[in-house]
C-alpha cells in the first residue's frame, strides 16, 4: 500500500519548484559536458530509434521562454493561469525554461540537450513561490486542468507542496480521466522531515525521486510512499535565474521529473498506438525493482527509469490498454489482468480505462540481495541504489510500509 497516507488538507505554505542549489555559473559552451546522464542512459543510441517526435509535453511551471537557442521552434503557444502580467512564454524564474530544455531542448547554441529533442513543449504558467505577489495554491488546479485540456500526452509537474486542496485532487483526477500521463517531483526535503508532497502523492501521478551519477539516492530527495521511480537529479545544469544569461550547477527532483517525462516521451514516440496506461506500464515495468521482482523502496520506488531497455532491447510488456498501470493506492499493478495482451489494440488517443485491478495478485516481496551500487546506467541501469544517512550506507531494498 502507498499514497493517500495523508488526508487532503487545505493548502499550507507556498508551492515551490523542485530544483535547488545554485553554484557558480557555467558557460553555455560547457553545459552539455555536465549532462552526465546522457551518456549513462545511452541517449545517442536511443535517438537512433526515437527522439520524441510527435509527442507533446505540458510543462506546468513558471513559464517557458521559447527564445533560447535550445528551444527555438520547440515551444507551443501554451496557457497562462498565473494571474499576473505576461503570458505562458514569460518565465518569471527560469525554472520552467530549464525543465523544457531538459525534456525537449535541441542543444543548439551550446544550450541544454533534451533527452527527447523532437518532442514539443506546451507551457502552462502557474504561480509558484518565486512569484511573490500571487497566492500560488489558487492557480495549481487551473494549471493542471489547462494541461489536461491541451493535446499534450504527458504532463510534467516539477513542483510540489506539502498541502493540497480538493480542487487540486479533482484536477488530477480530471487529467487522468483524459488519458494524460503525469509526472511530479517528490520534493527536496530528504534530509529534513521528508513529508509527503503533492501532486506526487496522488495515485494517478508518477512521483519521481532523484539519483546521482553513481546510482546513489540523492541526499535531498524526499523519500516515502510517494516515490514511484527515480531519475537523474544531482549535478544537472539549470538556468541560474530569469535573465537566462548563464547556467548554474543545480540539483533537485525537478530535473529528475523532467528526465522521467522525457523518457516516457521517447517510449511513446516509438509506440504511437499505445495509451498512457501502456507507456507507464513499460516505463515502470523496466525498472530494476519490477524486473527483479522486488518490493518498492521508499527512496527510489520501483527503481530508476531505463527507457533504453524498451527502445534498444525490446523489453517491457504494454499489456491491457484499459487496465491502469497503478492501483488505487498507487502501487504498480503486476496482476495478470494488467499484463495480458488484449484481443485488439486500442485506437490512437484512446483514453485510460477505469477497470479495477486485482490487488491480491501483487508480486512477491523482495527477493534480491542488497548487492552494491557498482552496476550503473551503462549496463542495466541502477543496480542497487543506496542512500547515505548519518555516514552509513543502507541498501534501498526495504518495504514501502513499516
């Protein structure tokens, strides 16, 4: 069991982006050399099979500036619900533009190279904590609904808050009902209270935690029942601020979320007749935790996303398009009903079904040994990710609850 561990509360505090840290600026010419995960995930080989073409990703964030060299021609008109001057193309922080580049940047002009460089970005500007003159919780639900009403297949939400509202919950349910695949950062409070944060805490949303280049869980990555998968989030470059004059060294589950969304875009672009249920099933089903029949971890969920296993090795079973990939409590559905092949494939754009899965048919508890963290992205992805707490390393193989 996981998710819904906390009741839906009135929004408390400011909703924020899930990217943190700002080191001295890195010149644009060097920024791609800092994108360590591209080689680790075998991006060049994956791009021979899929580049994200035909897939649109809605970026619910601080706005997206389409004029950076890496984003020219990549950004659609979008929607603005922030309630202040400007529009969807006016980024008041720089965060949304960073997320867009990590997903679909072309890398031109020495800018960030996106993992899905032929995907398109549909920006949805909402009011977050860096926009001081607008109550941010008032715009989250409308932003999610705007993304759901667009023709974007994927909704990237590199945002989080410890409080939520019934309006936000209903907006998430609305987006799921329209067949959208949603990703959200779990937050950056891993060294603090590590409270469940929304919208990652909703069962309809894939919550994304962060790992670093060694396959180690990032210390800042908020852990708990809301983590579905992990993706690179440590030492990932970002725009320093809204001026978009230089990049800085950054870290956060924001970047991890964008990379997970881009991974889904690559898979969906290769399999255009699949729906959100099937893309999610393959994305999560090719993590090491699922493939090795282990219980999910509170730190990395089911494991690190590894789109290359599908794109380059043909692994991953899309299963029944009408069967949700996740159960109502947020657990990945490993039942026979979910993975059986339907008699007929769904048509393009078929919305997610509402069938219930058999919760009693879950995979057996963790069977793998703790191992070590030497098996990295270049082989099978994350082998046995670890988190360092108080100077000690703990294998991530532990039950979700207890």
